[in-house]
């Protein structure tokens, strides 16, 4: 299966977040965190990678929605905005 460039970018961002979370979990499990700031920095980095992946996905999806019939497009965009607003 061929992965398009947009999906590859999203997958790379998700993989980055996954690696950061995995390393953080391992550090907590092994009691290797020296201070609070290193924990917070890693959490912020993972959250940033997830935010970036989310933004890219939403932008790509909105572009694809433009090709739908108006009623379906409006439904999908409305649904997505509700989810984003509840964040």
C-alpha cells in the first residue's frame, strides 16, 4: 500500500510523539527522572507533536471535504468543529 505525502507527514509526527511518550514512560518506570522540569519538557514535546499531527490531519481533511457535495461537506465540517470546540 502506497502512503501519500500528507499521510506520511502525519505518521512521522505521530511516531515522534509515540517515541517521546515511550521514553518518558520508561524513565518514570525506572525512576530515572532527575527533576520535574525534564518531565514537563518531555510532556510538552509529545503534546506539541500530537497537536501538529492533528492540525495537519484537519487541514488535509478540510481540503478533501471541498470535493464533497455541499450537504455532506457542511455536515462533516460542522461535526469536526464541534469536536475541536469541546477540547
